[in-house]
C-alpha cells in the first residue's frame, strides 16, 4: 500500500515538474515566435527550446508542399549530426501517416511500430514518439514530431503540450505564408510598375521626328548604355526631365532607383540635407537620422535639375561626391561610399557663369562629360502636329473623354513661336479642352485660349513636312467655309488677292467672306 502511495506521490511530483517545465517552454517558444526571424530559423529555435525545456528531443517540422508531400522544414539534432532535409510521401513512416490520417499519432515504443523508419537517424527505438498535425483554419499544412526523452506515465500530458505548440507553430506558418504572399504580390506589382514606367520612357514614346530631335535620340541611345555623367541643356519646358527618364530606364541601372531633386526649389541648407542626409541631432529639428538622396540612389541614377542655380559653396561639396563617390551626412563623421550615376540639367549658360566666377570650372567639366542640347520648339516646328496630337490624347485620357484636333487648329498652333516650349503647348491645349463642349477642337477654340493674339510667326512654307501640313485641299468638302478661307489666306501669305485666286473668287467676294466670317487679318 505504501509503495502505491509512493508511486502516486512520485507521479504527482513528476506531473508538477513537467507542467512547470512545459510552461517555461511555452514562454520561451512565445518569445521566439514574436521575433522577426525567417520561418526556418524560427522553427529551429522553437524545436531547440522543446528539446532543452520540455524534454521533447529531436523535434522536426515538416510542411506540405504544392505537390502534396511533406518537406522537412526544420530539425533540431542536438549534439548529433544535422541530418539532410528531404521529403515524406503521404503514408510514409509515422510522419507521413499523421498526414494521411490527419490525426495525432502516439507510439509508446517507436521501434515496436512497423511505420517507424527513423529516416532522420536521430531517434531511440525504446522511447515514445509523438506526431501532431499542424492545421491552419482546419486545413492540414504540416506535421510536428518529437520524442520524449524518458519513458514515464505522462505521455498524455506531453501529447497535449505538443498539440498546443503545434497550434502556435500554425499561427507562425500562417503569418509567414501571408508575408510571403504579400512580398510576391509587391514584387509582382513592383515589376509591373517598373515595366509600365520603363515602357513610358522608351525612345518610341518620346515624340519628335525632326532632324534635331532625331540627333538627340541617337545621343540618348548611345549614352544610356554607360555610366557617363550627362548634362542636359535647354530652355525651360523643352523636356529635360523626360530625356533624363529615358536615359535611366534604358540603361543597365533601370531596375534600381531613379531619384530626382530640383536644386532651385530648396535653400542651400535644406538642399545639403536632402542630397547628403543628416544624423540625429545634427541641427535643430533633426530628430531622426535621414538618408540623403545620394544614398537612396545608390546603384541607380540621381537627376539634378536646375544644377546651374546652386551656390559656389555647395558646388564644392557636390564636386567631392562626383569625384570621389563618397560623402558624409551632416553632423556625421563616417564616410559613406555611393555608386550613383548623375544626370544634371540646366537652362543656364554655364560657360558664362564660369566666366563670371558664378560656377566652378572644375565642376563644370565634371558635369559636362556628355552634353545633350534639347532644341526649343521654334527650332522644331515640324514636330508640333505630332506633339499636339500626343498631348491632346493625354489630356483626353485625364479628362475621361474623346478629343481630336482639326487641321485648322494644328495650322494655328504652328504659327506660334512657343517661348514656353512643350509645357506652354500642353497648357494651351488643356485650356482648349476645357473650353471645348464637344470632342472636336478647331481653330476657333484654340483662338479662345488667347493664342491668336500672341502670334509672331508667319505661315511655314519652306519645310516640306510643315508645308504639307499647312496646305490643305481647298476643295475638300469636309472643311467648313471659314476654315477654307483661312487656309487659302495662310497659303497666300495673307495676301487677299492671291487667296481669292486660290478660291476662284473676286477680291470683293473674299473681302466680304473675311468680314462676315469674322476672320482677323494678319500682316506678314
């Protein structure tokens, strides 16, 4: 009787000790699962704690693969040699049987079960073995298995403990799967966006077939292949940023960052912080460390727009980065190496600025390795029709409507010298789109934008392409009488007698038409 009581007391003590050790193991497992480790590292750490704190040795976690098998994802081998990772087929061994039956399997002596294979080469044949299914939302996703380190009467308690651990592992697996899925989605979205952006900046999508623009495109194609510093020059509104985009997205660096900064938009102190970054506490308001745009562009391209506007003091700091490829954050002492391709742009005459000691000569030569000059609109009048149609399509998409330009509208656009270049043309067309009630923008609507009052250029007649667009078939029934008279006047250089002959009219008849159709005469 005393012997039975002693056994009961011993069992109670063992159960109390086991509960205490399992509680400590659960605490340690919970800490591991809250860390930002990758799934394999997390599971191996969990199995290690089961081995050391709960006496569940040589744990293994297998996860279901897409083809339905179980892949060994994590193993803790203790002092033994780490086994190679392999797969279990459905029904193979005790672990494969847990998957097949979708239920817990407990074996009191592993070696006595015909399903015991010990493919891992870790387990003792005389000790128990426990295999637990891992479920996520009632779906079997894997198996947790381990071997108690001793033969006692607490196998049921150990099994319940392992089932709790399996539930914790299931949550970790679920989170890992969600994160992996989100990462895949983000990667796919990033690649799709990169492809879309890159497609927007292919050479075919940069508008212009004039000889001057074709020369620009050829230079861009050549320079895009290399890491050469590029200086894009041209008047405001000529599309310097568009060319910088084309260079980057057609270069070997197109998968890396393309970072832009307008040097004229920031005061010198903020510009230095933006480009070079700052350390926490470097100045009032610097509450956190800040990586500059040079660091963010590491491996990619940095576009410095309006480079001609920076001060001589800042020019010296910029020169060091361009020469040495290294910088220091404001308030920092550590030298940071960066691999950045620089594309700069300016509408300033840098040669005059160097001559007047307003721009460092050494920085000028560092930037002017590969200069690309963008011609103003007045030097590429023949590109206006294509540009106008491209821009009106863009505006139509933005406004969610259909819009078209008539030939008379195009002819009027070609008579302006466009001091604001492409940007001014786009603004003019957007105003016309706003004032257009239908889907057809004609000359009268373009005139309503105020363009006609600013005309300074005569009708283009010398260039073959432009002349073809200026001259229209005066017998074309698709154009109305007002457009026909205006077209004749343009082709006649606004000489009424010549226009009358083109229309088979008398001078008196055309004068009457000009008056009744409210056509403003131009002195050419």
